[in-house]
């Protein structure tokens, strides 16, 4: 990136790269539908983020998917994008006439879903620096934004969302669909609650999709000691920590209390599941023949880890001795969650 893009969200680039690689998947049943992610990112050689997912943009899909770190990002973004697309289509069919994308980054819904959103006003809300780059890339790659899209620049730390939106023609009396992707873990609890309460102030049938982690994950990140991380995993952990060093994770929902948390904010949970959990893998990553997106690379990585451990005289990594129910609960507690909540009838 040029120097002027120094304040651009690094994680927004990471997310878009995962979508872009996933959109190259040959099988449409497990392909990431974000066909514009790669165009919006532009030439990979100009991207100032040294990460395997960005380097993967210069490789063929098959070669890129040999790297388990790339696979992990592709799988996560495919689940997120497909779930959000389904919820968006459902909301529009249910009568939503506005879409608000919070922390929009390189989100492409306004551009690739123009037929679905033809009668809908779309608002992309983001920090000025990231939004400026996004607008430039939209003009260069797509020839400009659609007429029903409004860009809303905001300082999330110091400005009120409702006040800012009101200056751009937003109508809080209309049924609205909100996308809050990759945001909740970066802002304080009060800001998350305030945003959810704002969503809840909308007419019944309005909805929001968002991802989140539990507080246990935030606590674990704060306590990470690299000396206790297996050597084979240290590069992956360090790259993740480097990725979020300027955008730290600071908030997680109370463990197992997402339904209660949402009700306190005036919303009803429609659905929630772990990204990468059994249900999400079956729904979004499993082909008709039973194989999974990136399955071979994950299996090969496990073999390499075991071989490296043996070569270093360490015991091979062993899965914890847990029942299936305990494994699912551990995955849920430490994993990355995806949810949809709605404004119920009053």
C-alpha cells in the first residue's frame, strides 16, 4: 500500500484476501461467493501486508491451498460470507429496505448483489482511511459505486452511530438489515451494547448478523506465552498477534450467554454456531463427494507436525481425551462464533 494508506485496517486486507482465494474454488457449492474481493484488493504486489493469505493471491488456487494458514482463512471467510449472504437475501425477502454495513472494509455486497439490492438503500460505515482506499479501488476496478450506496465515514471511538447516519439520509423508521462482520472483538463492551441497542430500536423484522468470540478467548490471548506454544505452531500464532497488534481484540461475549446478552440489548437470537465447527463445515465447506475445502492440507499439516515433533524428540501432538460433547464445548468456548439476531414483534 502507498504510505497514505498506513492507517488502513490490516485485518480488512486479511479478510478480503481470504475471500478472494476462496472465490477461486472450482466447486460452486463450496465456493466463496465474493467474486469481487480480488478486484477490490488490486495488485497483490502493492499490498503492504506480509501474510500467507496475501502472498497466496499470486499463486494458483491449488498451490495456495497447500498452506494450512491460507486454508484456515479461506474456510473461515467462506463460512462467514455464505452465511451473511443467506441472511441478507432472507432479510430483503422479508421487507428490509435499508442495509447498513458497519466496519465495511472491502465488503462487496453493494456491488455484487445489485439485483437483490435494487430497491434498497445501502450504507457502508467505516473509518475514513480504510473507506478512502475502498472508494479509490471501487472507482479503479468497478468504475464507481452503484447509485443506491452511501459511504458514511465515522470515528467509532468518538462519534454516535445514529447521529452520524442521520446526516447521510438514513431513516431509522424503516426495516433494516445490519452487517457487523469482524468488529465486536475490537471495541469495548459498551460500544457493542450501544450498537445492538441501536439495531433493536428499529422496526420488528430488522436483523443483524455478526461474529464474536467469548471472553475466554480474550483472556487466553492476553496470557499467551510463546515459550509454551509448540514450535511448529509458533509462526502461525505470531503472525496472528502481529496482525492484530494495532487492532487488538478486547471484548468477548460472556460464555454461553449470547442469548441473554442479546435480550438485554433488545434482540432475539435466531441462530449461532462456531465457525469451523461441525455444523458450519457440513453446511458450507463439504462437497457432494464428502470432501472438505482444504481438508487435504489440514491432514498433511497434522502429519508434518507429528513428524517435526518426533524429529525434535518431543511427543507427537495428541488430541485431548474428551467425549464428542466435551470437544464441541471446548471448540465453542475457544472458537470464533457467527450469529444472527432479530428485532422481535413488540
